[in-house]
């Protein structure tokens, strides 16, 4: 489990060396596993940990459970604060008890993070939580954005366990004899999510034993679509001869390298399992390197002269408002204005968030397995000092990363 958590943190650039991290600990299995995992990884990540537990005051035993969490944190030499919240005050006709508790909990954690100088708040959501969320949204009705599920990062909140299955959590705790608290609400079928966990998912697993993996794959695909990244849809091209179709599907399943298959209407590019159709038409390869669109405020921006194709959506806000899911978030006061959207230029470099140095954008696109044919179409958000902040399909720049004192954010995502 530790190796998976470390991989997620590094792949998603969730933490940077020198940061102070607030770990949200309820005492349940997920948060206890998160606490112990981060304690063991802290020296490798060069981070400092503090903890907080939230007393919702909804059950008589909540105060004693909060005290128990504080004791266990202190045993690990981690300072722990107990945050008392008033869920009843946030509850009204159109907000459930669970939603009200979540709202006041996140607000209290964010305020504590700012007060304690923490750049991040680590939450204990797991891969099973992700699958349950996707299924819950399907049942209620949703679009591509909803299918993307829970993001690894939203604002200052991060979820290092999001790639870890619950059975892995339990095995981790059992092997190390780590005690945890069982919340009785997790067995209360009054709540839809509990019914999904205890009744619906086991029923679906009888039809497909890998239903959780299928839901996780669906969420991953939805996030790729929302971010403007290539997808793995082998049917995303016009009808082609049967032999060519079989070849394309076999290459997509292999997921190796970039290869092209000529078809009557054009060519199909298969790159690391991602399939794209390129028609036999004249392609406008976009503006010259000197052209750019000035960012005048929130909105959708495309490369100069383009009325369609990949675009960047920019939104701004002030904490405690939560930045949009799936977006790259910057401290709006730590980036040089005015901003512009333009094509990235050969030889330009950027420092990916969480990385140790700058690299050529072209090399980053290769590492991200973006097909060569699509790279010229990706818009870049550039600061007034020439630093590239964001390129569609890549991790955001380390420049302008939100800090513990960040008050106003700029969110960027591909559309």
C-alpha cells in the first residue's frame, strides 16, 4: 500500500518538499491508514505533518472518539487538534445531515490549515469510495463531469489513498496491528451510499466480479475527456474495412508505441492504446508562434484564429469557495499578469508541479504519451514573465502553486 500511495503522490504532484500537511483523522480505518502511511513516508517526501479530528457532535460518543484520535496521534509524535463544528446550524430542508456534516467539516479543516500554516489537507478517500461515488452519480443522473468522480486534488484538499482499494487498507492495518474506530453510520442503510456499498455493489459483483475496477476505469476515462486528453475509444473513427478494424483494436489493446493505419477516409493513429482518426483534409496547424490571445478574465480561450478544438477554461474565486473539480489551481496573486493563451513554442520549458526542475514542453508531451499529431493543437497558458503555467494534457507548473496563505485562486482546465 505504501508504494501505491507514494506513486499517487508523485504522479499527481500532490505534495512538494518542505510543505506542512494537515491530516484529517476521524479514527476510521481509512483515515488511520492515511495517517500511518504519511508518517512512514514523511522523511522521503520531506514534509511535516500535523493532524486534526472533527467532532460533529451528532453522537454521544463523538467527544471520546475525538480524544482517542488525539491520543493515537500524540503516540506517533504528531500534534492533533480537535475541531468542534455545529452541523445542526448548517442543516436545512434541502441539505441532508451527511451533506451538512461534510460542508462544515471541510470548512473547519480549511480554516485550521490556514491557521496552522499547512499547504495541504490530506483526506482518506479510497478507490472504493471513488467507485461508490461514480455509481451513486449514475443512479441520480450525471454527465461526463460527474462520471469523473472524486479528484485527487481540489484546492488545498488532496486524497493520497484514492488509488488504494479498501481491502488493501484493512490488510495494511491488520499487518501493523493498528486499531481503528467503527462508525455505526457506515452500516445504516438509511443512507444511499451505504445501500450502494452493502447491497448494490455486491449484487453487481455477482454479474461482474471486477465491477469496482470497471467503475474506476470509467472515472479515469471521464477525467481524461474532461481534461482534453486522448481517450481509449477504439470506435472513435468512421467505419473502416474489417481487417483494418481488427488490426486497430489489436494495437489499441497492446498499448505500445505510436503506429498508423491507412484507411479510405484518412488514417487512424494508435498511440499507447489511445485511438484517433485523422481525416484526409487540409489541416490548419494554428497560429504562428508570435500570436496570442490576451486573457481578460474568466472564460474560455482558444488558440488565435480557432473557433473550435481544444480550449482552456479559466475561473477565479476566493477561498473558502472550492475550485472546480479536475482543474489545475494557482494562487492568483503569485503569477505575473497579464496572462495569454497561445501555442507552445519549440524549445520552451516548464517545471511540472512536484518536479525537481524544468524540462522541455516537447519532452513532457512525449512522456505524457500525447500523439505527435495532436501536440501542436494544445493551447498553453503563459504568464507575463514568459513562464508557461499550463499546457492541456500536462501537469500544471510549480510556479503559482497555492500556499497556506493563498486567498484567491485561479483554476484552469481543458475543455
